[in-house]
């Protein structure tokens, strides 16, 4: 999987005309491993065939077809997605707290005969 990442990283860097140092490549690889650590562990524990050459070629072709606007849109949306995730998480937490309070009030009304 990491060899496939390296190959696709090189293709993406080439597509974007980025000059990456070996340190940049190593950092990108570490970020990939950190981001997908659980999935990579599962792959290590199972007998999954490596990614085939035709599939890797297909993935490289997909990178080649990306437009600059598409790439910029993904880069722009990443920080917004993180913010959106945190905002929705806070909203859901408040809703859960409200449901818990309502549940406790209903129990108190039923248990002690209400007002």
C-alpha cells in the first residue's frame, strides 16, 4: 500500500508541478500512515493482494484528468470540512444533552406524580 502511495504521490506532485524534497515526501508518507493507521493495520493482519498494475495505472490516469479547479476546490474545502464537522458535533452534543434533560424531567414527573 505504501509503495502505491509513493507512486501516486509522485504522479500528483508532477501533475501539480510541485517540487518536493525527500523530506516532503517522507512527511507526506508519514501523514498518510497516521491518517489511515487503523485500515493499514487491518491490511497487515489479512491476506490482501497488492494493488494490481492495471488498477494503479487507472488511478494515475484519474490524477492526470484532474483540473486545476477541482484540485483547488478540494484544498479549499478541507479546512471548511473540518470546521463543519466540529460544528455539527457540537450541535449534536447539545441535542443529546437536551434529550437527556427532557428524559430526566419526564421520569421525575412520572415517578412522583407530577405537580
